[in-house]
C-alpha cells in the first residue's frame, strides 16, 4: 500500500438525492423526516465514501497522493456528533437506534463532540436539538476524543465533562485529549481570527495538531513513534488519557 502523504478534513455536501438518503432502511427515513439535518449528514458521509474514488479523480494527481483503503472520520462539534455514527455510536432519539457504522472507517476523531442526551440536555437543548441523544455503547472503532475543560455548552445541564462522554461511555480502544482552559473552538482550530473563537491560543492548536496527526499515523499507518513521544502530563496545554477496548 502507498503511504499516507496528506491528511485533510472531510467535507460533506447536502446535495444528496432522496433515493440515496432512503437506502438505509426505516430508521434512516425516521431520522430524515424527524431530524432532517442529522440523517442528511450521516447519509452524505456514506455517499462521499461510496464515491470517493470518482471524487478524487476529478483532481489531477490526487489519486496518487492518498490511499482510499485507509479512512478516518473527523468532525467538530455537531459535525463530530454526526461523525461518531460512523465508528459505531447510535442515535437513541425517535426510536432510530440503528447501526449506521461503516467498516470502511478505520478510526474516528471527535473534536468537542457532545455527550449523551435525555435528562442531560438543557431546556434549550431539548427544544433546539432533541436529536442530540447519542448512545456510545456500540462505538467500538478506535477513536480519539478532544475536549476542552472550559467548554460549557448551553445545550446541556452539565459542565465541560459532557464532552468526555464519548470516551467514558464507549467500549473500544480510545484516547481522550483534554485541553486545559480549552473552550469550544479548542484554541482556534477553525482558523486565526475566526469570530467564534473565544479561547484563541496557538499553543493549544499546536497540541491538537500534534496529537491528531500522531493518532492518524498510528491508526492508519501503524507508526508508533509520534504517538509514543506524547508523554502524558508533560504538555502544559493538555493531558492525554488512553484506554484499550
């Protein structure tokens, strides 16, 4: 296999046909009609994977730079919550507890992705995002979670520990990077001077970059050196916790 030379973020489109969206069965239909945005995003991700070879051939030279047999799913915030379906998390809301995982995904990275719903949601959360009711008991694909210990969401009655749920409630091989003082944009991962970044910190972004890159290279390429060099407790910006499935 060719080595992974470039690692980028997945971009999904909402221009998906109804036939494609309905292919997954009754739970898909319930999610799309009851929680339209949730169903569309998961379906879009699977459609991108289905057509990845065709998509890559639209860019000259791109097929020679990546190995599409080694895939990771990465998402931030609500995108992370939907990305978690691919490694095995399930939507408990609206009786849509169906396995939507994708075995083509070798690992996941969830950045500031929310925890379980139900009674953990605030009044605002239940009104605005009732579909944020995620069960992690089936998420057994290797996954890295990144969360800030100062990330306080109005969608939950809990504190920053809500964002730790994907780690503590999942059974698989996993890791949790907790950023000290990190808020929802994790130091500014969406770009410098982005208005929604409330905790801009280049060192925090550097740590996120180092850990996610090391995790991807370990999970997709079997390279242990970068990951082994991330000694727990030695970086003032955050701490790393791991657990085997």
